[in-house]
C-alpha cells in the first residue's frame, strides 16, 4: 500500500486543538494495526523553537535524535506512542535556510529562486522524508488566511497532485462560536474559513468543529451543505475533562473509519482496550495529592506541558489526581517557604536557562531536603539541588554554577572542558544519551534495570572534582554515563524520595506507561499525604 497522507489545517482562530485532533486520529489508526508517523509544519521563521521564550511559545520538546521541536510533537508521541525524529518537524526557517544555502552552492544552476517552486518543493521534500509509514499525519501550524501559512498550503496542494488525490486527505479544524444572547451556534466563521481554504485550491474532506455545545442535525447539515462535505464528515469536538478522552469521542463519530474509507486503506478492526482502561482509571481517581512545581515561566502553563502530563500519567498509575501548585521561583524567600509549601505533598523543580529565579529554586530544593518532602529535580532541578547541598551540607557557601557565577570558587556545576569558551547555543547535549544506574540504588529499582537512556537538553554538568565529597556526605551519584565520566542522576540517602537527573524524563512518559521518576515522586507523595 502506498503511503497515505492526512493534512490537518486550522481556521478562524489559533489554539483550537489541531495537534490533539491529529494525535487522536493517529492513535485511532495505530489501534487498527497501521504504522503511523506525525509531523508539524510551522510557519515561523525561527529555525526551531530552541531559542524562543517559553512564555510565548510554550515548552521545547526534544526528540530522540536531538531535534528541538514544537510542543505538539509531545502530544503526538504520547498519543501514538512512537518516537519521532527531526523528520517530524519543518519550519519556514529551516526551509528558507536550506533553499538559500542551495542557491549559494549553485544547486539551482543560476535560476531565479522563488517561493514557487523552490520553497514549496523543499517543503514537499521534507514531507516525503516520512515515506514508508502506512499513514503520515501532517499538521500545518497557524491559521488559514495568515500570510505566513500560504507557502505551506500551496505545498500540500501540490503534494496532493504529485502523490495522487486518492492518497491525500485534508481535515480542517474550525471554531463554532456560541452567541449567548441568541443562544445559538454560528456557522458563518466556519464557512468563511473553508472558503479561504478553497481559494488556495484545497477542498477539505472533513470539518472538525471545536465547540462548547452539541451540534444538532440542522447545524451539521448546514455546515455540510455550505462546506461541500458529507454530513458524517462534520465532526463535533467539544471540550472534555481530559485530552485522553478525545480519541474515544472521535472514534464514536467514526473519524478513523472516514479516513480509511476516503484513502482506501486496508486494515484490521481497532483495539482500544488499553486506552479505554487508562481513561476509565483517570475518570475514577479516588485520592488527591498536591505537587508544587517551582518554575519561572509559570504564567504560561504550556511552558511545562510535558512535566504536567507526566505527573498526570503517574497519578493515573497510582490512582490519584495530581493537583499542581504553581510556584513562581522569583517569589520564594527564606521567610515564606513554610507558608508556600504548607500544603505540598511533593516538590518538583523543572529545567530552565539563565540566572533569574535560581535563588528560589535553590531554596525549594533545600526545603524538600530538610523537611523530608518528596523531591524531583529535572535538569536545572538537579543542578540547584547540588548547589544547595554543597552550600548547606558540604559547607561551601559560595558554591554555584558557572552559568550563574563564572568566578565561583566552588563551581560544583560547570561546563565540560571541551565546551568552555563556546557561545550560547553553540554546544548542548541534545537528544538521547545512555546512563548506567548503580545496582541496588533506589533509581535502579524504580527503572527495574541498570542500563537506561534519557533525553537531554543542557550544557552544564556536575563537576567531577566534587564527586568524593558529595558521595561521602550522602548525596549519591547513582547514574553515570557508560564511560563513568558524566554524572547523570543523584539520590539522597535516608530521604523518602529525593531524586534528580540531568535529563528530561518528561519527554518519554506515556499516559498508559508512566515514567519511573514521576511514578516515584507521586508514590512517595501519596504515602506522605
């Protein structure tokens, strides 16, 4: 069977859930035994979101092969349970960069370089890198009508011609606003959005309507008539208590069957038993705990999306609802720690860059250590835990990271020798790296094995010159690189749960397979609640 392609576009406004729609459909198709790949095509001119402010764009999701990507790839991985790659992301920035480099190198033989065909051809080439799967789901970022999205829309229009319209399907996600004064849903924005899509030569096969209220038969018939789709291809996507319920709601409306019919796919019947069991457990959680998430980007919760989802996964596995207490690290002082963490069953310090808010994160790690509060440090969260331990247990009050204090007399966190002098963004550990866990350690017990791998996104490392004094004082360096040169994970002796890692374990957690480090935190918090 030739690879089939499903393109998901959005209209009216942004933030309608194109990514969740694509991820949910991917889950439904995989449940039918199909090999599914997903990709995100973003119209911004940044090469990737790696240098974007998390308060504006949300978290940066990192793939196994080290690509810094949009957070929607996290949704894709969690829903379809497949490790994606740099082939799963395409931005205007990467496309323009490639085309301009090609032009300088004479690839185009002196021809005038234009949006069509050069930019659109490069976009199509990147889509085709995913050939080999049964189905490729490609989400087009932005909103139809945006000037930035036009080259992508033209590219997928051409792609459907080159690969055969029978092998390509278009799903358009749009908004049905509710006018409270007249108590009615309005279809006109959807009609205008589809008209805008038709103007660029794309006729959607399915309309997914984001709505707060049910769509009745009259509304469905009206949308079908004016948008030129069958009535069963008008899909209702209402707000739900959990993202993980979306695939089941779309399955009831036969979205996957519509795609299979439209694309001529031969496959088996769906097996959603595992997913249904997970959703059922989430709907019947009978306990509750509070985890304080201490960060500096808390104004936009999407800045820590994968962390929050990982806590949710661990809660489902433990049968408890995890409430997030969002703590701005810049507001923490020695005088307010007791008040801030009075109701906390656990503390989590996530990753981040820069010195702002570091003092508060150090205080949070110290509070967890001295008050036996379960603690999980992620990336920077491990580094601040080590800094706090050095200052208050090892008696090194000036201990610091050279990221925050280049002249620190005790740089317990420092660049590796081959990284020193490299400018920001020049060298980072990105993607999957192996780690060996000490046999008999708490973390080896949580993982159930000694040799693991986790994804990374950082530059600074634990300074090996301080290994012996940390070990002797009780902060055990239980996870190291296979060659023993890099400290990857630590745990504190005699503490209910005090674990930290240089990695970002949140990128590998799944709703029906909670990550061991989050499972350990939630389990310990539940015991102490």
